[in-house]
C-alpha cells in the first residue's frame, strides 16, 4: 500500500490536508506526499494523535518512486557524431 492510499483512507487526500493534520509546513508536506522525504517517527506520532493512523502502517507505507529526470537543458548533439 502506498502512503497516499493509506492517508486517503483517513481523509487526507492532498498535501495541504497532510500539512494541517501533521501541523507541518505545506512545503514539507508536499515533499512527503511526492516522495522526496520520508515520514519520521515524530511526524508519525503526530498523525496518530490527530487522525488515529497506526504508526507502524505509516512507517511501512511505500513511497511512490519519484521519476528521475535530468535537470537542466538537454545536451546538444555534436554535429560531427554519426
């Protein structure tokens, strides 16, 4: 089960909902939602206290793997290359 599926069962359907439930910054909630950050034990405890989500489920939830796209402009092809 992914983290987003788990949170949706408890009424957290957007990163802003996660920010309100966990009492964290929206930017941090966005990073957790999109998989660039993981949920730590303190944040899991806050979600347990506010929404009743079991801590072991939060810590075991799979993150969606972020798509690794190269940053910056694409490389130009060398005109001499075949």
